[in-house]
C-alpha cells in the first residue's frame, strides 16, 4: 500500500471523519455510489436491473466485527431472508458473507452452525454461499471453516487475497474441494511480514495465482478485479479452459467495463452490498481510489455540490 493510501486509511478511521461522512448528505451520496440501499428491497431492485443487463449478483449484507449474539443472529436471519427472496424473484444471485458478522470474534461454534444453516438454505434455493476474506487475524479460521463446511455441503466458495504471502498454500489446500474460489488483490492494511505491499508485487502475485486457478478444472474461478492487465490475462487463460469461470466486480466500479464484458458474453457477477452498516466498506473503497475522497471533500466546501459526487470510473 502506498503512503497516500495509508494516509487515507488513517483519516477514514478517525472518528471525526466518520461522523462527517456518515452524518452529511455528501457522505451519504458517496456511499450510495457503492451501496445498493439500506434494505433488502433496495438490493433486490438493483439486482433486478443488473439481471436485465445480463449480470448476476452476490448480495452482501453490510456488517462486520459483530460483538454480540443478537446481532449475529440478526445477520443470519437477514441472510436466510435474502436467499428466500433470491429464489422467489428468480434472480441470478447468491450471497457473500463475512464470518465476523456471523459471530467469529466471540463464538466460532455459532459461526460454524450459521454457515451450515446458510449452505443448506442456499442449496434448497438452488444457489451458493461465498465467504468473504477479512483481515489476516481471521484468515486461518476462514480457510478452515470454509474447508469443513464445503466438504459437508459442496455449494460454497471463498475469497483468497493475492497480497497475502500464505495464499499459494491456501489455494493448493482448497482446490481439491471444488466450489468457487474468488481471487482478489486484498483490501486491508497488512504488515510486510504477511503481505506484499507494492502495486506491482501484488499484481505479480495475483498473476501467479491466476495461472494456477484458471488451469484447475475442479473449481469455478471467480476473478474479482477491475485491473485491465489481470482481466486481459484471464481472457487469454480462458481460451485453454474447458470449465466455467466468472469475473466479479464491485457495484459502482468501472461500469462501462462491466457492460463491455457482459456484452461480449462473459459471466460477470456484481458484488452488491446493502444495509445501513456501510462505513467500513466505504473506507476500503476510498483507500483503493483516494480520488473518491477528494470529490467528497470538495462537495463539503462552501458552494460544493454533492450531486454526481464520485465520477463514474
Ligand atoms: C467482487 C469482489 C469481491 C471482493 N471481495 C473481497 C474480499 O472478500 N476481501 C478483500 O480483502 N477484498 C475483496 N475485494 C476487494 C479487492 O481486494 C480490491 O481491493 C479491489 O478489487 C481493488 O483492486 P483491483 O483488483 O480492482 O485493482 P486496482 O488496481 O485497485 O483497480 C484497478 C482499477 O479499477 C478502478 N477501481 C478499483 N477500485 C476502485 C474504487 N474503489 N473506486 C473507483 N474505482 C476503482 C480504478 O480505475 C483502478 O485503476 C473484492 C473485490 C471484488 C471486485
């Protein structure tokens, strides 16, 4: 991560910045660029629009680092409701879950049971569950829980982060389990002992993992990036692949590129967050593209305009 990116992370973790962003119209406008809305109905409306344009979605109920059981139970119930709606609406969709939202911080047993419940419900509704990858405090537990739950149910997937130095080993371990593996660069601030820091290094690590993943027919690769170099290499590797794979991109990021890939007939899934707990998610999107924060600051200044606050990348 560059110094500038680290500075953005520090600024957005400051409580004053948090109040400024969550409590002002420009802040909420900024969030609406990346978040479907506050509730499931809003997410379903956006998912329907995307489906009409040939895109599938992964519904992500915002929330992480949950510290008490009622909140983890509420998240579980909301995800069950999401799976029911996916089937009722006939949407090409699955769900993406964060294990700390399902109690990993205080009760890993609850998390394991919750994942079982979701995998089973998803199976009944004809869809799948993807496990997001959070920061490195949770990598081992996430990989372990994915492996055991996938072995029982067979309809899960997990995200692996190219910037982590341990990921080649995790990938080798998980490939025999089938499922879908989402490869991304990684969005958290990690120390140099654990993670590659420079942009070029992270891209090179992604390319190495991409070769392995795209050449393995046991899994469905989900290539989660907006980086042209990585997308081009994926398309080259796809020519030699017999099984399916998909691209994944974030809602609100590089929409013209999303349209081009879908129009060319490639499977593309949009990661679609919804819910009121959007601040931590937004801070990661700002760190990836600090220019987003500049537009927000401009909108706050006297005479600033919060309409069209973040230009379409
Ligand atoms: C579907 C999906 C799921 C993900 N799941 C996880 C996860 O579980 N765990 C995790 O750690 N990370 C996750 N990520 C985030 C990922 O790790 C990266 O932080 C993020 O995708 C940016 O990396 P990039 O590969 O797009 O490359 P970058 O080099 O960051 O971006 C390439 C180009 O895309 C555009 N772009 C990228 N990000 C933004 C943005 N925020 N705003 C505007 N333009 C942007 C810019 O034009 C940029 O030049 C996920 C990403 C996607 C797409």
